[in-house]
């Protein structure tokens, strides 16, 4: 597997930041790509520093994510003040600080990510490696492992492989040759039986009622679909429903929204051809909260107080239709 020349410079910078007295916390917004990336960075740091932990900012409820943690032994813990206090250095993988309010509270020495940057949200750290052309951050960390001549053991290779598989949607979403090369390399060392178990653990039985709610509230806007699910027990439900609606013939994008705690969350999916969903989400919702993502997948989170008492479903419909609700069709 050929390693880009960029990695040599970045890897040298990374190594220059390390010493044996440091305690590092790798921070993630937990999903397959971020967990695989965190495990890889942990493997690199473990040879150079005193202690490494992994902390996540989000609730982990999706069955495939829980299965990944169980089968691949991902030692992640919820990011709380007591955990943060145990560490003196922080790394962020598969995210940028503005992606989540809790991420913005820390000062990072390392940021490695494949999401597009925003002009008004600069990302700075002693080591900043952001490559939006890559399909997965796991691909980038595989290159770091290769540079350090660390052959990934079975569970790490499986986590990295599954991260690439998930973020590229089996190479149906944006990817480059580097993603394919990393996937081929990791396939030699990964446990494909474990990966199959994780893939088959996609749905909670109690989530079925949300599908019923989504079908009842389904609306069409041009070549897109939107549905509001009301209060949800986890934003992961919105992701699952949004992914499902992208399987509908002639649909090029969708937006599935719901209320989680004190926030309105909107998940966007697209075919990567007609709309850039990251820009689409940002242009519609960034003025009231956090919004952005990839060309084919994006997310917006808005505090409910920003809606000023407006009904969340109607608010989203008006935003998506630019106020022309007459163009919204009930399915």
C-alpha cells in the first residue's frame, strides 16, 4: 500500500508532540469511522506516551455501534469532567471542534479528520490533518499505521475496515483510491465473521414505531423526501430512517428530523450528485445552530429555544421549501 508523501511530514509532527510522561485522551463523536480511527491512533501513541484513553461526546444507542464496541473491544467512555481531568493532552479524530458543543471545550494537540472545513470555522492545532477528499478518517489512520510500520492486529484491522465500509456505504458514497487501497490492505488482517455480526446488528425492535411515524409524516419536496418523527430516544433513529429513504427510486435527497432533549436534530442524506448536502444543511440551518457535513451526508442541531415557539415540523418544512409550503406534497 503506497503511502502519500504528506504522511511523512504529518507523522513526524505527530511524533514530535509525544513524550513518555503524557496522558492522552482521544475524543470522538462515536460512530464506526471515529471509533476505528481512535483505536488506530491509540495504537500509535501507546508506544510513546504514559497513558491513552478514548472519550465520546454522544449517546451510543445504534445497535451496530454497540456491537462494534462489544466485538472489537473499543474502550470508549462518556466524556465527562472527571474523565477529562485525568489527561493533559487531547486529540480529536473524525470531527472538528465546531461539530459538537462539547468538542469546542477542549484544546487539541492533534486533529485528524476527513470532513470539509468551513471558512468561518478555522481548525488549528500543532498537528492538523484534514483531507475532505478521503471517504473515511480510518483510511488516513491506516496510512499513519503503515508509515510507522505497525501491522494492525485482528480487532484493530476489523475496526478500521468497518469504519471505511460504513462511511463510504460500501463504496457507494464518495471515496478515492486511497480508501480502496486501505480496504484491500486491511482485509488481509480483519476478522470478517465479526464484521458480519456487526453489520447484522442494525435495528432495535422498539425503533419500528418510528418507521410508522415517518411514513405517516412523509412529505415530498421536488426530488427529496422529508419526515418529522417528533420526540426520539436517540438521534441515531433519524440516521437509520434517513438511510432507508435513500433507497426509494427517483429520490435524490432526504431530510429526517426529530426532537432529542432540548434540540431539534435534522439528518440529511443525498445521492452525491444533484445536491451537496453539507452545503445544503449549512445554508438552511447554520444561522441558528450547528450544521454541515459531506456532499452525501450532513446534520444540523438547533436549540429548541431558537425556534421561538414554532412547531418543529412546520419549521423544518418551511426551511427546506424556502417558505413555499405549497410545493410540499404529502405522500
